[in-house]
């Protein structure tokens, strides 16, 4: 199930946590203004615009919001909007107790889903998390002093399931959610209560990291960014404690990808710089460079993007099956072409983007329907930029049908945004037919 639009802004999360309607919050703001001797009579419409990012509250209204929420004005000035709102999590330290807390937190979240549709950590906390991961060495791993010894046969079976489920989530995500959560729950319970030696503990943590990483992607596809980030933070802690630096770097690259997707490319670049310091597998390096290219393209840096894409291609050419970790085994020339195409779109190179995206589409595994819907949406955007309405509408129609079949909110919303781009051509017969097909 997708995230309700209201949960996409931190202010809505704060308001609903307190049981306030938009009208109720507006009344509280008016009372706060009266206490300060200010003539302010905000209504529901003003709160609605803030929550739907149609307007940003000015300094006076942020001051009143801070009064209502009992937040110090120094915090408001230091963090800026909307990061000072009490809607964000505090990261756990990279210690044994921090990893235990992260695992426990995500275990609770399996029964009490997090519906936030925004980043659960502030951009500053995300950067700090990446910096700490890169500099702090893992502590010695110990299991419980009492309990049942972890069965090695069960552990081997869990490792096999992790690899198989990772592959399945690329093609059958909705059906895999329960299975991934069951794997995550089992691995965490074994880590918390089982008796095991250090090598066994590391293997358990790698299973938990992989399961949490998969679960994070399932939430990401449904637009549940709070839950997604919580799972990826847990995966990062588990991989760090297992001393698996390549997997940790991969999780950081996921966090960076999400930041770029949510229009925070600068923080994505910073995260990826830290991730690159501690990873060695060529396929992992390729993925980091590719996602750095995406963020740099979003920032409009043509030369840096070109260098990042060239580096990604170089490292992917060096990757070999025997040296490629399971968590990045999906990385392929198709993925490189798809993300490179998106980069050229962001850099206003629609013709080059079309050639690259066509290559990615031809190489893509037909079973990867979510990625296919994304590629088609990108192609439609590029064709629209080239003013080729017939090609744009054909790709958009196929993207719409494919996204609907995947049931992935991320894909459906992306195609919806693509369809919005046709609005000024609504009277054109091809576009009118497209809109009728999409129920618009």
C-alpha cells in the first residue's frame, strides 16, 4: 500500500502525531501570535500550502510554529526548514549497543509500520552517519551468554534464502515482502538470543544486513521513505559490525540514491565520497560511481558527471562473478546505460539520453518490470523535450501500463509526473488518446 500524500511532509507527520487537524494547528498558531502581540490569523489554506510544498513558512510563522511545538528558536535558526521539526530520527552510534538498538528498532517496526514519506534522518545526520561509518572500526563481536546454539545448517539455509530473495525482489516485489520480513525477523532473533562464535555471528549479521537492505528497497518502491531509511540504517549497522565494508558501502549508496530521488543530490555526493573510501570490489565501485554521476547530473555538473560515468564503466568492465558480492550481483551494463540516460536528461542532452536509454532497454532483463517502467518514463520525457509527441506518447502509454502492473508506488508516481508534462499538448490527438488511456 502506498503512502498517503499527507505523510510526505514532516509537518504533517508532526501534526498527525499530536492529533491536530489543519484547522486546529492554524488556531494554535493564532493563539501563539496573540501571546506575542502579533496580528496573525492563519487559516487551513496556509497550513495546506506548507504541507504540500506550495509555500515555505516565513520567519515569523516558523517562530510561531516553534512556540506551538516548544522548540527553541536557536534550533530553528541552526537547522532551517523543515529540519528543525520534531519528525526526524537520531542515528545510533557504530558500537555493539548501537547495532543492537538498530536491530531492535527495525524488529519493532515490522509490527508497527513507519508511514513517513520523507527522509527519517536530517541531511546533516545522514552525512554524519556516513562519516562515522568510514572512520570507526567495528567492535569485537560476541553472542548471548545463554541460549540455544545457532544451528550451522539453518544458517547456511538462511544465506541461500537471502541470495534467492534478493533476486526475487527485483521481479516479484509485492509477493516477496512477507518472506523478506520473515527472514529479517529470524536473523535478528538469532543474533539477539543465539549462542555463536565470532565467525558465525558475522555471517548472521550479513544475513540481517542483506534482508534489511532488501526490505528497504521494498519500502522505497512504495514511497515509504521513513521505513526505507530505517531498514537501510539497520543494514548499515549490521554490515559494519560484521566488518563487511563492501556491503556497508552498498547500503550507503542506497541512502545516497534515495537522497537524489528526493531532490537532495548534494548530500548524496557527500555520502558517496565517504562510501568510496572503504570499498574494493569492482562492481561495488561501479555502483558508487554511477550513483555519484546521477547526483552530479542533478546538480548540473557536466564534466564531473562524465568522469563518474566513465569510472563506473571502467570498474564494471573489471568486475568478475567470483569477486562480485551477492548484494551487487544484479549490476549490469543495462543498469549503467539506464542511469547514464537519466544523467543526460538532467544535463539537457535529450538526443544522447535517447540513444543511451534505448541501449539500456535492449539489454534489460525482461523480468525487471519496475526498471522497465522507469526507463520508458525517462524515454517519454526525452522525446517530449525533443518535441516528438508521437514517440513520447507511445513510451508514456507503455510506461503507464507497466507501472500499473508492478503496483510500485515509486513507478506509478514517476509515470504520473511524466504524464503531467504533456498537459500543454492536451489538445493534440495523440496526447488526448494517451490521457484517455490513463484516465485523465
